[in-house]
């Protein structure tokens, strides 16, 4: 093992000892050997900080260990389905601000990436960074054509540091899984794998630029959300050049009040942006914490959001969109059996899950929430409780749903901060219902069928191969007759397409079905049942 990795390990152990993180591990149901090692270790000689909770100690340890652990703590704070509430809440306080690296190093990195001198690309460039984050920092600049821009540059050497720290995180995660039943339930290796994927994606600024361009296209000429322009000629894997925006930080409530911003409309528009990204576009900004959101100074009575930092985005499949929408509708009707059945139908929980038991667990968690006024119900907390309950029934981790939950918690918390009386459900329900109705329009159904039809050749090939494998079966000894399986297979395909287009088992969607959808099912049934 290289010396630098060993030195890094010593640094990690020093911080571990300073904040007595061994006491946090002792709260887990560890085996006897693991408890003895923690209780006899040299860290016992150092007193624990008396004025810090266990969550605060873990947070400060992440801060002292630097950018990689700060980012890891932030991601860990979003896994509220895995972490105890007190630790998750404390880790959520981690600020994405770290000391900047020197301006000359930033210049050298930019020139290395662009292959040109700073002076040849920019009319002006500020060595003093506007902001400094875990993996990159941002400088103000002006292009030769007069465009005001910001230049985001990845920290030099951060890749090697990240790789070292992640390897040690994997060592700790695997050890925790081996020595603790509770540790296995928290799936630490899986958490580290998610983090590894996320952090290395953020190191590629080409990917972030592409995300920004997609979001900008989705909200072209929108009054709700503005996405800055990307200057592709000057973007590289470690450098991103983007339009500089002027706006009010969303947390600067006095400034928003001074310009007489309509706070109710501002909060409601935040909810609308969320639903638009998730259900209309299936492409959502998944890092919507307050530091990445500004409010335009134009038209405060029709407030417009401005978003930055597009390193993390999420998307949902059409199936996930449909099941999520129907889950939310069923939740607020308190139809817990339907919620349970939808989870099983979607494959989010195992098919052999007992619906009655799952329904009872969901009811016991959610019923107390609904005893409060509707406007006081936290949408994000509701999803969080649902995922926590589903985990007890072996629900597989759904990365896209974790990102969605994190984003919803951010949006809801921000909305309530802007306008405490925000009723998230009354704001979002009409949008959900409209989306479900529009999904059944003939033109949308044609697109839906086309997507399924693209998979038909592969389905037929698979079925053909399966039938060929039965060539030597005893049934083949019967008198030869014209094979019926091609027509039956076509009939099954028509029934599947027609039923999926009807929207599954939702009676409302079946009632709004077009006659052609019923005709597909009828024709398919006839092909399956015909004798000749």
C-alpha cells in the first residue's frame, strides 16, 4: 500500500479518536469481539466531547476530514430510510463550503484543460473564487464578446484523494457488514457504491454541462424556471463555462420581502417545477438545496426561479412515473391496500409479500400523519415513512426513488420556509390528476404503444428460442398439425399492449380508454382462444 494512503489512514484514525466515533458504533448490536475491540482501543484514553451529540460529532468529523467526507456526509444525510433521525438531521447541516485552492492553481488547471492562455480566452478573469465546494470552485470571468460568465474548475488532485478515501470507506463498510447484523441492514457497501458513482460523475463537468443543456431546453421560455446558458466551446471534462446569473439567494428572505415578492406564488411555483420535472419531463434537478437556487429580480409579483449546479440529476421510467402518481393519489385517499398492491405490482417489494401484512404496516405508520390538517402534512416525510416501512418487507433500494425523496424533501422544506401555510397536496394534486388524464390521450397512447412495439421483435425471438428448446418434448410425438403458437403469441402481445395502455388496474383510467384499446384486447383474446 502506498505511503500516502497509509498517512491518510492515520489522519482518519486521529479524527475518529478525537470525536470518539467508537461510541456511535457501540450503539449498534455488534458481536462480542467487535465490542471488545472498540472498548479496548487506544481511543478510550481520550475523553468524548461533552457538548456535542453523536450526530454533531459525526458531522464535525466529516468537516475535519475534508471535501470527500463532507460530500459523503451530505449524501448519507439523504438516506433517511437508513440513518437514525438524529444523525441524518445533523449531517444535513453540512455546508458545501470548503477552503478554496489558490487562484494560480486554478489558472494553471484551466489553461491545461483549454489548451490556451487565460488572457487569450477571457477579457477578464478573477483569481478570487466566487464560491468553493467539495470538488470544484467557481471564478467570475468575461468572454471576449463581453458575455459575463462563471468558470467552474475541478480541484487539482481531487481524483486521487477521492479514490483513496473511497477505498478506506469500502474497508469500513465491509467490516461493518461482517461484524453486525444491524450493519448489514444499513447496507453500508451499497451506500458507498452509490456515493462512488455520484462523486465521480460530479468530477466530469461535461456531464454537468449536458444536464444543464437538457434542463434549459425543457424550460425554454418558461416563467417558472431559468437555466443559465452553457458555453460549449470552452467546456472540458474539468472546466465548465456558464452564463453568470444575477439573482437573490432563495434564503435571503429580507431581500425578497424588500422587492415585494409574492411569497405564496413563489412557494407554489417551486412545487409546480418539481412536478413538471418529474412527470412531464422525467428529468429532475436532484441537488435542489438552497445554495443552488436563486430568485430573479425581474417581476417579483410573478417570481421566477434560477437554478445552478447540475451535477446530480434523476429520471424515472414511465412505469415508475405511473406507479408513483397512483401511490400518491391512493395515499391521500387513505387507500392503504392499494398502496401495498401497487408496491408489489411495481416490483418494488417481492411478489410473495403478503398484501394484508404490508397494508397493516403502512396504515400503522401513515394514519397518525393524516390526523393533522392537510396543509401540515409533510409530503416528503410521508414518502420517507413509506420507504422505511417497505424496507422491512425487503424492498430493494431504488436509486431513482432515493433521489426523488431527497429532492422532494428539499423542495418542501424550502416551500414551507418561504410560505409556512403552503399546502403541498392541494398545489400538486391538480397537476397529478391532469398528468394522469393526459397520459390517456390518443396521441400519448400511440407513443406508448410505439415504445412497446419496439420490444416486440426481441420478445418474439425469446419466445421462438424457448419453443425450439422444447423440440424433443413428448408433445411433439402427437399427429402433426399447423402450429398455433405464432398467432397465440401475437394475441398475447396485443392483450399486453392494450391492457398496459389502459393503465393497469386503475378503474378511472379504464373508464377513459379509447375504443381502439378495447379492440386490441378483444382481437388479442380471439387470437389466443381460437381453435384453428
